[in-house]
C-alpha cells in the first residue's frame, strides 16, 4: 500500500514511460507544495500544522506564499489550481 503522493508518482512514471514527471508549480518550495497538497485534500490550517508538526503561524505563512506564487487570493482558488495539477488526491 502506498500513500497518495507515492501512488501518483508511480502513475506518472508509467504515463511518461519512465521519464520523471514534471513537478507541479516549480516556483513553490517542497514544503509549500506539501501544504498546498494537504489543503487540497481538505485539511484546515490547524490540521496541516498538526500533521507537519509546525505551528499554525508557519502554515499561515506557507499558505500566504502559495497564494502569492499562484496569483490567487482565496483558498478555493489555490485548491482549484492544485487539483488541476493533480494534487489533493488523498
């Protein structure tokens, strides 16, 4: 059994014939991408903070950075962009 992230990577590997899949939103840091993915899964900032063992303030900072880098002003806008890119699968 694999996590959703690992399963998505495996599926991407098969889709591209073994070529590495492009990383969605390359301007985001890996932590920002992780926060975006968890938000797209429906987790609240507090739940994301608990999962990543960081403070709520740290998550809020990451979310603000994600909004700026994705040029969105709402969480729903960021989630829509994330899901279009294949994030938020679980």
